[in-house]
C-alpha cells in the first residue's frame, strides 16, 4: 500500500473532509429551502386568514337589522275615508304620515321642526311601503291599532351595531346626541331590537342600505351561469373530443391548440369588449341581460373547458381504445361508449372550475351594461339584471357607511358559492375517478 492510498494519508483525509463539507453545505441548503417553503406557506395562510377575518368582521353584522316597534293607528279616515276598500285607494294612503304621527306621540317633547325631521329619520323611508303592503294584503286591519316592527334607518342601524361610537365628537358623526337619546329611550322600552335580516336574502338592490338585498344579483348570477353552462359545456366537450380523438395531427391543429392556450390566458375584459361589439352593437341583443352575460362568459370559459377536457381524455389509457377497437367497435363507438364515460369526471371537474371562475368575473359584464342599478328581481335570462360580483362592486362604491357591511356580507356569500362549487368538483372527481 502506497502512502497516497493509506487510510491515514493526508490526501484521503483532505478528500474526506471536502466530501463532508460538501454534504454539510447541501444539507444546510436543503434545510434552508424547506424553511423558505414553510415560511412562504405560513405567510400565504396568514394573509388569507387576515383577509377572511377582515371580511367576516365587517360583514357578519349585515345578517342582522335594527327594527323599531311602533304602535300604528290604522285610522279609517286616514286610509279609506269612503270605505270602498279599493286597492288603489288603500295603496295611495299617506302611510308615511301614520309613522310620523306615531313617532310624535311617542316623543311628545319634540317641538321644533328641525328636531321633528331628525325624529322622522329614526325610521327607514321604506317603512311606509311595508305598511302599504300590509294594509293592501289585509284590509281588515283598517280601524285597528297594531304594534308593527319597522326597519330603522341606516344611520341608526350602524350606530346600534357599534360601527359609530357615541364618544366621537358630535360634529364628526351623522347621528346626533338627541337621536342617541331617542335610541336609548326606545331600547329601554324594549321597542328597538336587532333581528335576523331576511330582507338581505330576499330583496333586490335599493338606494336605502337598510332594505338592500342580494336576491336580485343572485338570480341574475343563476341565469347567467345557466346560459354559460348550456353553451360552454357541450361545445367544449365536442371540441375536445374532436381535437384529441379525430383531428389529424398537422400544423392547423397545432395552431388551434396554441391559440387555445393563448385564449385561456387572455384577460377577461377583452371578452367583454368582444361581447359589446358583437352581441350588443351587431346583433342588437338586450343590454344588461343574463343571456348576453352568459354568452360572454361562455366565450371566456370555453378554452378552459376544452383544455381540461383534453387532459381528461389523455388520461384514459390507450388499452381501453385498443380493446374496444379489437372487438370490432368503430372509432365513434369507442369514444362515446368507452373513452368519454371514463373521461367525464375530469371534464366535469374542469367545467365546474371554469364556472366558478365565471361566477367571480366582473370586468366583462361591466362592458355589456350589467352594472346598471336593477331593483326588480329578474324572472328570466332576457330581463335586465346584475350579478353578485357587480353588486359587490356597486355597493363598494357607495358612500353610505351601512353599505360597507353589506359589501362584506355579499363577498362572504360569493365565497361560500365558490367554495361549494370547488367542493362539488372534488367530490365528483373522487366519486367517479378510476385508477388503472
């Protein structure tokens, strides 16, 4: 054994030391890499949690609404002096005057005209319509006195929920000290309570935040997504089947595949401009209609569905096709009876993810006019409507403080829909997925 190869020779010791040092550096680098990844995940989860906490903390109060109990005297001479019980006469009565009369009787010390105007603002302006609907639906209450819960105004609602502090100087808040005193008196009498805000889920948009709801936007989103699904899913599946199973592999199909990936990455507002030019200006389709919105979103979602469907078709083992062809099945029978059923779970998953993406889109719908202020609930895809993301956009741009909590609450509802749609996609994949 030479000196160079001896176990204790300086050359071998130096080599071993260099190897050990290199291993230590690699292990240290690996630990740092894992640490960086862990830090990234912690930061991402922290920011997501901070966002969710911020949204929930601002929005959960919208699920409650402040109501004031008033003992309304439905005097016959004020509502139906002729005793005809004509619905037009009943609808034309001065129900706002009944509310004002009740407030004056509950606070007889209020004498000045300015204070009376402040007193009347305790109650929402929409309360008169509630009394109108009540009397028209049940004329038998005319001539009686009833205790009715009516919604409070947005300023009172915000104050009762704690979004405005009484410790703030009076000139820096909309609700004044005298109004706070009236609110306190109503609370002591048990005539002011917070109740579940069913109006938020059952009514359309309104200029008054205390009676504004999301049902109109939810209905518009439903009709828009139905149109999107009916257009994008069958066209996407058929295009994917043709490109993957029947189309020849040449430069034209390569160009189509390349353009599909480009279209999937195009910003959504481009599709909105396309819908504005083609569907509205050229075909003169109705503006702000779910039909047009669904067609625009179908164009936007179609590349995603095609790409996901082709990936699902590629995941089917070639042996399935070979076995079907080997027993005499035609190409079409092989695809429709064997390949397509096995690829359908992946196709449905991609479709639901694409639909979830369409549900959260705002920019393309703004371009076709679905940003309009719509009060009525749409009954079909041709009626004027808005969608939930656009409704959130409109409320976020409103000046009233009460719209802040409703904006956050609508975001919570939208996130719940998105989570449900993604859960459905996961369940479908787990339920129908097959392993080979």
